[in-house]
C-alpha cells in the first residue's frame, strides 16, 4: 500500500519504520521541507516529500503533527484527494509542554480529533495517539500472542475505520473499536487508556466502564490527570515532537 505521512516526529518516524518494514511504500513530509528529512529517510526507508505530495500519494494518510500546528496546514491540502482515502489523526493536546491553551478543547464540547477534523475539512480516524512511539515501533506482535496490545480506533466513517483497523492489526496490535469521533475522548490524555498498553479485552472493559457521554466530572478529572502528567514530564525534562 502507498501511505502518506505528514509529520516526522516520534510517532511519524515510528510508523514509517514499521510500515516500510512490512513492505508498504511511504512518503513522509514535515513543515521544513524534504531537504531536511535526509536522516529520517535513512532511518525509516520513507521517501521525503512535501505535505501535498504525501497526501496525494497515500492510499491512507497519517497526520501526526503538534496539535497547535494543525491550523497552519495549507487550506488546499486535501483538494483532489479521493473521499475514500482515510485520514488518520494521532494528535494529543499538551497545553503546558507544547500547544498552549485551546479554549474549545478545555470546554469539553469537542474532542481533540473533532477539532482537527474541523480544521482539515476532512473526516478523520483517531488512532496511535495513546501509545508511546517506541512501543509502537517495537512492541507489535502476531495475532494471538500473549500480551498483544490493543489500540483504540475512533471514527464516524465505517469504511475508513475498517481500513485503518486492518492496518493496526497488520502492525501487530489488536484494533479495538472506540466508537464515534465524539467518543474518542476515552483515549485522550488523562484517561485510564492513555499510554497504558492494555490488552484488547482490558481496553474494551475500560472503554465500556467510561460510558459514551463524557460527564463534567470526568472531563474535569481527566484534565487534572493530564496536567499532573505534564508537570511530571516537565520536571523530568521530557520533550515532545
């Protein structure tokens, strides 16, 4: 398959490594131009390109850039890209360490990926946001392996979601349906599912326990959990890409 990736940070690079190792052809882009991606290309086997080249190349497109940079993507980025091409969003909101405060995301009405979808003007499927990049690159296992990690997949287009879930399975993870994009709050930072490397069964049970409609109490708790995590990461000198 041909896959276009916008974003050459931790998650984008990890995906490129795994996808090329499985025989897929990848074009990867960043905001600074293909000429800056030589080291990434050497490490991952992906071909450097511009964002427009990446999205027009891919049979699946991955957008994996800092949330704050989503509005800076070209307005015509997806012009001419067939409607059936799934767009994966891996974004997470880190107001302290990277993104600044985005009022719409703190009010609780929009999930992170609904906000991304509005800016892209294109339906998205949310996945790969709740796993560490190093684990995404190295911990995939064959179907049925003990300890195989489950990854939540949320989206509103059933056909796009099925294509993405099949890719998740091929990468060595159990794809777990997390419902609609509006329900994707259940896999965002601060929730029990975030960076937890749960099995598919554990993940399904956790998602079910959270319910489908986020309460004000849940939203406040998850924001507090995430703020504490960000402060811990800051104290440890952890950088985000």
